[in-house]
C-alpha cells in the first residue's frame, strides 16, 4: 500500500520523460541550376560537366528538421544516394547542424529513375533508427516530386506532404500547408514521411563553428550489397521511365526596341496583340 503524504508535505514531481525525435532527411546532390545543363549521349543529365551542390529544395527540409530537434530533443541523420561527389551534399547538411550522414554509393545506381531511387532510399532508411523522414518537395534537376510518397509506400508509412511548417509535440506531428486560396493544418502520429516546401523561410547558412564541427561528425558509406538491393533493380537499363531525345534551348534573340514618338503606348499594344499576349 502506498504511503499517504502528511499534510503540508511537498510531493516531488516525477521526472518528465524526454522524447527524442530521430529524423532522417533525404537529400540530393544536383547540378548547379545556374549553370548550362546538358544531356549526355544516353540522354541522362550531364553531372560531370557542371558543378554540383546540395539541392536548394532539400535545404528547407534540413532546416525544418533542425528546428524540430532544437525545439525539443533529437537527432538528424542526412541520407543521400549518388556518386562520390554526392558526399558534398551530406557535408553541407552536417555544416548546417545535422548530426550524422549516410552516403549510398554504387556504380550500378547511375541512371536510376524515381522508382529505383525510392527503393534504394527505403532500404537505407530501414537500416536506420528513425521516427520521421523528411524530404524536400522535389529535386531541382528532376522536379518530379514523387519520391517522398514512393518511399512512404515502400516503408508502409503515411505521407504528410507539402509542409510549410512542421512542429512536433510528443508523437504528434503538425504541419501547416499553405495553398493559393487557403491554409490547412494537418496532424498525424507515429512514424511518418514528411515533404517540405520552399515556403518555410530561408535555410540557415553554415557558420564557421558548424563547418569545423562537421569534420568530426560520422558519415557512413553503404553499397547496394549493404542494403540487400539487387543491381538488376536499379540503373538506367532497368528504369521505368527514360528521356528518348532532347533539343538544346535556342539562344536568346535581341529584343525589339520601340521608339516613343508620342505613340509608344499604341506601338506597345500593337506588339502585344501581334504576339497574342492581349
């Protein structure tokens, strides 16, 4: 039988259990969008001829994950799939504040489409300890935006997509989704896949302290064999979708100068009408 406290005595509070939120953020190493991007002879994006970087849209996902763990307790692990240079994407996220990284690198992955990529990501995530999985809403090179939901399907998890803001209270995740005409608030619990839009505000820049600290953070390298993925399920030859042909964008032509001699407005309207803009 439990002892009854005496009148006036102070009952000590039970220590609160701290919920540690473990987040995996999937990021992609992409060609610089400001560079002239081209296709190779097999109609895949030329990733060797231009500089690469962490996809800007994935920076928002990293930022939201960091905000979630900073508001409570947690850890952020960054996951990428790509060639050797893709390690730069992991490094940038670690400099921003992520705790650890995983780089899946295998020559057989080259040319994989969204379906194969989602398979590799899902198998890698299954090897990690996680509560939530964050994605950017799309990659800046492919732009399909379907990988988050494909991964969720493979993991058997709900997908909460296009989040403008993410907050976590216990095991409840709340997102704000901003549309053109309305704002939605969506709640879910348990393990989830969350995709984050570019409406969340600017992602942080790595500080000097963060850059130096990133050098000591652990980064694991995995192959397809480590994930139990058959090379016959990935790669360009096994893709469900492929680019058949491409045509370079024509160079810009010089614009037409309209001299205003009192009738500039009329000339402008005539020009717009001729181009069927009005």
